[in-house]
């Protein structure tokens, strides 16, 4: 390999290494009720993330089939660690499709947001 090619390879590796912290965001891995799934009316929403969460700056909004906000309780971290957000659902949800809009701040300071839907069966 000539000097120029070696320099390009090393420069590329350096850029990749410098961008590695960008991969440290808290991404939603799974949820219960399941993402795009169907379930009975849940008593809570469980959102599992790829990184630890800063609870003070992490939360969800639950919207019903009529696009109205659904009342939820205060979010807590799951008993298995700081990667699971547990949000109590107040009351019984009527049948229909619900949207969860979430925002998360990982423990290393990166913000992420997203949405997903689930359906409550009749």
C-alpha cells in the first residue's frame, strides 16, 4: 500500500473513531404493549432503551384514538435498571389505536425522541 492510500485509510479510521460518541444515544429497543402490536388495555407502558436514562428529562405522552391526551402517572425507572421507563396508565383504555410520543435524555447527555403505535383490542 502506498503512502497516499495509507494516509486515506488512517484518516477514515480517525473520522470513524471521532464519531463513535454519536452512537451513544438512548434508542427505543422495544416496548410493552408491543410497538405496532395489539394487546388488552395495559396498566402501564414499559419502554426499553439501548442506554441508561436520565429520568428527570425523559417522558411520554399517550394519545388516544381520538387524538386526545390520555392521563398517565409519573414515570419511573424499571426495577431491572435505568434502561427501562415505566409509565402507569390511569384507567382502562378503550379499544382503538394509541400513539406514544416519547423523549429521552441518556445518562451521557444525548437527547432522542420518537413515536410508536399500539392497538387495544375490543
